[in-house]
């Protein structure tokens, strides 16, 4: 059974709120309280992190559920090898620190869950549908959480967007380091934000005219030529002051190679002004994000731009989008 852990005392209809579903993986029956404690840690972090901290005043947008099924063995399997049995068959791919979850097992687990709210007891599958319908303010994200690995260097994570009408929006993380950032980033993605990192594949060398029409996102824009003035980019007018709007655009072109740019500032910073940094939505060129770094730039499961090793804020454009959704 899926149990509601937030909010209490507020009758949020499940159908009309965003749903975060925390699923235990690799917790033994004896570790049930450990999973509950991690769920509480996550809630505390959500309520303390900008912009999700507005949830304290406006809890109506969110419902958090948890699902616990005990595993025979503790933690994800590390690398290859048998003799380790968990509910979702997860393992750490040691080459990329990706936490791989068996989706068929996850879907089977979700499909037998029921949840009770003011509207009665219903199947979780009636409230959380796979596919694009998971995006937006009444959408959902599934967050699979495992215990922390004993060796922090073997901590792992992942983010999987729905690719068709049968797949869920999913994040997965071991409870190592700043793991809550992986989950918050997943919520932000399900609320409509694009990834701001770049992928190594040939198909992502450059955003082309043929795919741009499908890629209108709040936080990544697509242009064949860099902007000259900030006012060349009307999509971001709402995040600029009047003076800034009329100023020359500050453009940071992708480095002169054809690799994903994995540079991040040594110290986490919050950009004060909108700039144009080439690279985003997976593409290495002809796509622009608004700041050098952002939690959406971090790339769970790809082996670069880690999401759990330092505190990373959302960029101004992402903050404005998220604030518009958290009502
Ligand atoms: Zn951003």
C-alpha cells in the first residue's frame, strides 16, 4: 500500500496535485524505519530548498506518497555478480555511477499499490499514468531510493524521462551525499524544465531546424546564431529588468571541440544576470541556457556533472518557472 506522508491536515485531492512517489529499494524488513527516516530527510530538504520552500505556505500543489516493499538483501548490487536480491533488481553501473533499476519490476510493484484519500481508496495506477501526462502541475515523478552505499564513491543515481505512453518519469538515487538534489531535480524536470547538460552522442552535436520546433522549453532556447542584444530573446524578457533587456547579450560559446562541456564553477554560484551559455537540452551547439551552472545542468547517471557532491542552486530562469508552478 502507498501511504501519504505529506501534507498532513490538508485535504489535497490527489487528482489535482503533483505527486512525488518515494519507492524503497534495497531495504530489508529490518530497515523499514531507515527508509521512513530518509523520506523525512527528503521532505525536510524540500521544505528548506529554494524555490520549493514556498510549499510551507502553499502545500496544496504537492502530495508525497511512499511505497515500501522489503528486499532480501540491503542496498543495490555493486557492478556484476549474483547472489544479491532486491525488490527492484537495482545495480550500480560502476563506469558511470548510474543506478540502474529494473523497470518491469518497478511497474509491477506500482501496479499493485492502492492509496486512500478523501476520495476513497483507489489504485495508484489510476492516479499516476505513464507517458507525457506525467508532466506538469498534476503530474508525478517516481523516486526510487536505496540505502547509502558503504563506499561513498559507489553512490549512484539516474534520471529517466518518459519516452512513450508506457514509461514513467523516474529518478533513482542511493542515499549518498546531497542525494535529495537528484529528487528535487526530478520534480523540476516533471514540472517542465529541460536538462541543461550536453550529451556525447553524434545526434546531439547541434540542435537543428528539424528538431527545434519540438524543443520549446522554459530554460533552454534554440537559435542558429547567438543573440546580439538581450532583447533578441523575447522568451526570457520576464526574467530581465528594463535596463538589462536593452543591454548587449553576454554570450559564452561552446568550447572549440565536439565534446560535452563538463566545466562547472569551482564554487557554486547563483548568476545575477541572464547570460547565454551555449549547450543544453542535450545539444552541444545552437542551444542556450541562461547561466553557467544550475541543478538542471547536473546529469544524474551520465558519469559527469555530478548532482550529489556539492550544493547546486537553480538558475534564475528555472526559479521563475518553478515558482509559477508551485501554487
Ligand atoms: Zn536552470
